[in-house]
């Protein structure tokens, strides 16, 4: 008599890949696009510096730079805009574009206040750099994840490190006193895609990654880099409760320390 508990089931008439043939492919996502204040202008914006904020401290600091002028937004169609406030807010899921005057140089700020999947990172990088905005130099402010760092790091550590395009490294660096990201460590996601886009377009660019992802110590490090090395003399207006808001803003989901490289 057959044992119904241990007897192997009959083979399926279909392989797993054959079953997918009956599922219609998902429609492609619409391309990202920039919506500028002067949409009819045929001239691309050519700022001296484009600063792109991805990390929590950089988003908070660039949001509080004053004065700045809102010139547009970068739209990712799958990110809903419902619930966003009329005036720019750190709680919005948006990527606003601002311009500021720094001496005789024009500077554009881009604040990425939504998460970007790795599948969409290259499309966004292509949209932001080289089409409507052609910068002379780019600074990308991102954070490092402990799983991608060669060695063990904890939330008690605080640092900022950098990667540069070839043309940036061969000249006078924008961040002179920042150490290079160690060999064997990995940068991924939107920050890596933006740096790769700059390398391909032969643009001077620096990717500065900081750790931890949020907190008062890393906020001070990023603020020092911005106001001393990049935007000397620019004012960051923070109200009485601003420091506490800055410590709470953003995601605080830290990855566990990795022992892969230790």
C-alpha cells in the first residue's frame, strides 16, 4: 500500500518558467522628468555647482539654507504627490530644485526626499544630469550603510569619506580634507548612479558618504563640510526646535554590522 505522506507528488505538467508565459508583462514605468519654472526655455541650466542631497543630514541642512529660490522639481511618476504641502516641507515625498547665489557662482540644490529603487537610479541620474541641467561640478551627499563598509562600524563612530570622478581627482578637489572611501567598500543606489553619470559625462564630481545615517554628531560633520569647504558664508537658518527636528528627521533603520570583511 502506498504511503500518502511520503510518496513524492506527480511532476507538474509545466516548468516554472513556462507558467510565466501566461502572465502578461508589467507595463514599463514612465520616465522621470524635470518640471521647471520656465518650461519653454530651450537653454539648459548651467550652474557652477550642483549639490544633490540624499542623506538625512544633507536634506535637513539644504532645506534650511536661506535665501534660496524654488525653480522646479524632479518628478518620479510612481511616487504619489498627494499629501505634500503647498510650501516645501521635509515631510513631503518630493525632489525640489532650488537655486542660490554664492558670490559670482550659481548653485543648484536638489533634495531627494523619497526613496529611489536601484532599478530607477540610472534613469533619474540621466534625467537630472546632462539634459536640462549641465553643471560644471557636482557634489553628492549620501550616507554609507554598514553592510557595505570594509570593516566593523558602530553608531558611536562618526565620519565622512569621498569618491571622485577622474577629472575631479586630477584637479583641485572640492573637499580637500576628506579621506577617500577605503578600497573594498561598496557604494550603491542613487549616489553611485549619479557619480557614474558624471564620470561618463566627464564632469567634476564628488560623492561624499557619511556615517551614521542620522544624529547630532554626523549633522555637525556634514554642516562643517558644507559651510567651510563648499558654501562659505551661506546662512543656515534653524529655529529654536530645529536641532531636535533635524535629529528626528529621516529613517533611522540602521543595518547590522557586517562581519563579511573582518
